[in-house]
C-alpha cells in the first residue's frame, strides 16, 4: 500500500474504506474483516454515519489491535464550537473504544445561508480541533467540504492549518482549483465518493480507457485520483470489489489519459454544495 505524507510527518494510506451508508452490524463486520485481510488499514467514518459502534464491534471481533489500523472520524454539524467539538470527539472515541483518532475532521463548514457569523463559528470549532490535537486525542486534524473561501478565513485565526481536506472528487467532478489551493497550503486531499457514488462507472471515456488498460472503470477512477496524490476512500460492501479497488498499483495512466478524464463534463455523484446546503444545519 502506498502512503502520502502529512505536514506533521505522519503518513496516511493512499486508500481506505469508506463506510457511509453501511449501518448493518453484520455487513460491517464482513466489510472490516475482508478489508483487513485484503490489506486495507484506514477506516473512514463519521458521527453522522451512525456506524461507529458497528465499526468498533467489527474491529474487536476480527481481533485487530488498535495500532494496526488508522481510524478517521468526523464531527457532525450539531456539535460546532470550542467546547462542543471536544465533547463530540470524546463521545465518538468512547463509541469506537479507543483513546485517540488518527484523523478527526469537521464534516461541513457552517453554512453561510444559515449563519451570518459562519466565519466565527468555523474559527471556534477549529480552535476546539486544535485543542484536541494538542491534548493528544487526535494525531492529525482536518476538515471536509471546505472550499477556498472557508480555508482563507480559517487562515486568519488558525494556529495549525488542517492537515487534510476531504471532499467529493471523482471523474466528472475534478475539483482542480480547490486541489491546487490545498496543495499550496500543504493540505492532503481525500476524495470522498471517488467513484461518484457508482454513477461515473458507465461513462464512455472511462470505459474506453478501462478496456484499453484491461482494468475496471472503478480502478481507472481510483488510479486517476491517486496519480494526483489524493487519498481515496471508496465504499463497497462486496469483497471482490474491495479487492479490485486496492489493486491499482500495477499500472499507470498516461498524461493524455489523465487529461481526457479531467475533461469529463459534470457527472453525477452526491453533488452537495457546502454553501447551498441548509438542511444539515
Ligand atoms: P457496493 O457497495 O454494492 O459495491 P463511492 O465510494 O464513490 O461513494 O461509490 C460507492 C458505490 O460504488 C456503491 O454503490 C458501491 O456499491 C459501488 N462500488 C464500489 N466499488 C465498486 C467497484 N469496484 N465496481 C463497481 N461498483 C463499485
């Protein structure tokens, strides 16, 4: 497994397992067990996924020691602010029966449509994140769904900038400008829904490259992100797909192939705009 380097010298596996929409305990148990055997070591979850306990039980029943895996969790929007984010993190740590998270991320920036003081809210939540980092509850702190303006605002008050920004990124949503900006700040990008939630897999350009390379569409999508040094966390409940999604290190996309994927017009995915969304509070 390849790794990428964070600014604090910590490494993060290039591929992890996404767990959004997996809540069933038996299914989670199989996913974690298969993924571990196949070689995955990073598990991505969030308080909002309602599966922290299922993950904790799956890890325990497989007999995986804490230092063999990396756990990434996210604070939900109802726990913004200096104190609330710390309380939320400690609750999630209990659910996952662990003393620390490898990665802990703010799930969404405060919506500017709902909060005129979104900048202050994000700044205060981030101050709580920095405290969690300093106190050793988290080895690397980060954000999700932060755009350039959110990061620019955070820079005014942050003493440690995020190590990670996780956002939706896949062919048909290539996010070039934001990726570039994150790289300038030394922030590692993690692609959520790197397969466009499955919707990009039948795209003609992707299928053509897949045929040429004798790979699957999913492998082409993941390889395209990895070649941009982006961590991917594809979600699947299927053991063969888990195997397939990690088997992406024995081929390379050419510059022309990369470019043709970059140029795929907007296509599917989750498509939630962090500035437009209001239902998440
Ligand atoms: P399933 O869980 O039934 O395998 P994303 O990670 O972009 O959100 O995409 C997740 C979706 O893609 C899920 O519907 C998942 O279905 C599907 N998926 C994951 N890996 C593969 C794969 N290798 N081939 C086809 N579909 C996949």
